[in-house]
C-alpha cells in the first residue's frame, strides 16, 4: 500500500504585504506564537511513518519543542530518492517551504504560505525563486477548508464536510463531483489529524500533511488496523484470501 488516504485535489493559497520580510530571501525568525484549536482529545504528533512493505521510512517529521510547528520533513519520493522539506517562519502570518533532493542537490521548488489564525488563505508557488502561480483558500464559520482556487486557470476544489471529516469533493469550475472520499469512518484518530496544514508534496506524496479528517476510514473488510489506548491508529495492513498479512504501515507518535 503506497498511499494512505491521499486526496487528488488541487492545493494551496495567500497574499504578500509590504510590511512583511521577503520570504524568498530571508530565513525566518524564531517566533512560536501559533494559534491552536482546543479539542477534547489527547494530542499526539506523528514523527515517523514506516512502510514495512518497502522496508523503509516514508516520513520523518521534526517538530519544535512544543509541537506547534514543523521544522523539517524527510520524505520518500516513491523511488529510492529522498525529498527534504525545510520550513521557515515569519511571525505568525507567513511561512516558506523549500523542497530539495539531497542526492542531486536540487533546490528549486518553494512556496510561501500566508496565514490568518493559523489557517492558510493564500499560497504563492516559486521555481528557482521565480513566481509561478497562486492558490487561494476559503473556510467556513467553523474554520474548515471549503475551497481551494488556482489563480492561473480559475479552477480548484470545493470540499464537503460531515463532522470533522471531508466526505466529498467538487470541481470549482462546474460544480461536478470529483470524488467521494470515504463514507465509513471509524471512531479512531487518523495519524495525520494533528499535522498543522495541508501542504503540497512531491514524488508520490501528493501532500506532506493532510488535516481533512479526524477519523480513520475503513476501506474494505480485508483492510485492518490497530490503534492505541488514546484512539490513534498505529498500524495498517491487509489480509489476503489465504489469511496472510501484507502492505503494513506503522506510525510513531510523540506527545
């Protein structure tokens, strides 16, 4: 199993103001004033994701001391290459994500996110420090992401929520349904739920975080999972017709 619940949707958004430091040329400050939503759950934070079926790590996530910000992500690209993501923060209202491949020294993709109340409302994408395009995001009164619009083609995605889970997506341009996510959610907490933002990834990792649901989705009778005493999923695997386990993915948390 090479992907876990990754949505095929268009991504990201924001807006540059003159009083901010230039996020393309500056390295961020150390201000850790982010706004957190209060939730009646034990907060645990994903730090490792193991793809046992490939015999290697898929994600290593490095946080700051109080788990309010991600500082670095090491990701498997889907081949034997590694993709690294560095995060630079500018106060509480903007951050830059730089993606690079250590084996080749490639360092030409980045995007700058602008936030209000710790939610991204605009993202500018760059290649070799040259601006390419922008995505805009909007939220409902509960702070849930409801649209993601591409500035180039005026297209994007509309999200339909049930509780804390996205259940359907629609095309922004014509309103056609683009995908039914999962209609059968368990009561257990998805490993990505406490990651702070929906962010673009590269390689087969379409996203490097995905807070579009709280609950883990049951996809078939042969798809099994285990969870800890606080309800967080700690492993996923399949059972074939002969009763053998395969495609195991494991999650490691800090709290």
